[in-house]
C-alpha cells in the first residue's frame, strides 16, 4: 500500500492525519487543526504499519547504537509513575512517555515501543 499525500483543506476537519509541524517533525493532528497543507491519512499509515514485518531485536539495538541515543528512566519521588525519555545524540527529546507502576508490560517492551515510535515517525517523515 502506498501513502497518498492529501491537502488537509480537502478533508473533513475531524479526520485524523499526520503532517509536519513547524519544527519539521511528523505529528498527529486533526485535518481542521492545520487548515491547509500536505498530510497523510493516519489510517493509511496504520494499515501499512500493521502489514509491516516487526523489527528484530538486532535492528532495534543497531538503531540505538548507530544514532547514539540516550535512554533515561525517571522514577517519581511522590507516586508510582516512571517516565521513559529517549534523547538524540544532541540531547533533543525524541520520545517521552509516563507509566504508572505496576504495569502489565516489561520495561524492555516499553523501550521497544519508544524506539519503534521514533522509527515509525522517521518513516512517516520520509513520506513528505
């Protein structure tokens, strides 16, 4: 399946899309939020991702090493929240997510989700 670049102004304003932010990063929006400009339907991206082969552990670890990512776990002092932050080599925040403990998934699954999110956003960014 290929992505079709659309103009947000031609879509229902409540259509979930992915578009580039002013900073050049791919982000999720509703079509009405950006008004006009190139975008991809979020459901098209989700369909492609569902059909894609999952990344191997080796691919995930190679990406972390090649990009020299910093992975930080922050435990709250006041509650059971734990935050995962993934930074670029230059210290730019690429991913942040907060989890309440205990959770049903392992820390390694949370990390994999974060890295996959970054890789998926890069893939989506390459569409534009």
